[in-house]
C-alpha cells in the first residue's frame, strides 16, 4: 500500500481497503457494519481514499439511491 503510506494512511483506511478487497463493492453502511468503525470515520476515510484514486464511487444499479465503493480498477489489477 505504498500509494497511501507516504500520506500517513490512517488505520481506518487500511481496514476499509481490506474489507472491500475481501467482499467486493460495498455501500458505506455495509463498510460500517463490517469494520465496526464509526460512520463518521468511514465517511472521512472513504473521502480520502476516493481523492487518492484508490477507491472509486459507482452507482448501485439495484438501488440508485445508494453509492457503492470499490477498489479502483488499476489497484485491483495490481494485486
């Protein structure tokens, strides 16, 4: 995870990345439930991960009111 460590990656970001890697695209609510992190912590970490280009926001095609978060395509290819 060199891409983010140079920017002092918060532990919550690492936890979120692992959960998304293991489970695939997830809503922020699903991430909160799977990580036991506070919703505010998850929102902040996701905001940073999206800004860094590590995580991508995609529409949930089964419920367009929700956004799914998934690892950016380049990150998934480099695993």
